C-alpha cells in the first residue's frame, strides 16, 4: 500500500488549514456524505461497526473548497 508520502497527489488536494480532504464542488462532497450514509446503514443492518461517519458537507472559507464532517450541524437558534 502506498503511503501518503509516496503519493502526495490524490484525486483531490488536501486543505492545508483543516488537513481535510478537499472537494471541488458541493456535489462532490455531498456524494461522499450520501455514500457514507449508505455504508452506515449497511453496517447497522449487519450490526457491524462503521468507520464512515461523515454526515454533512460544508464550504471551507480557508481553501474555498468543500469538506465533509462527522459532527452534526449546530442546533438551530430560536429567537423570541
Ligand atoms: Zn479547506
């Protein structure tokens, strides 16, 4: 298996601010979230642990690309 050093260039570059995998478009990032959801659902069905926890795609202001995160979105704020 090739290490990160041997293959510095992946299909998508990595964000040097967050260190996350960078996606060029919202659709690319969203596809990863959809795929992760599929993996999680399948893992749950067979009662297996899943290492895929991406649940949200967000735009990164540092690199101008898109990233995925496993953290749920912040709770909505209600104003009186
Ligand atoms: Zn970024």
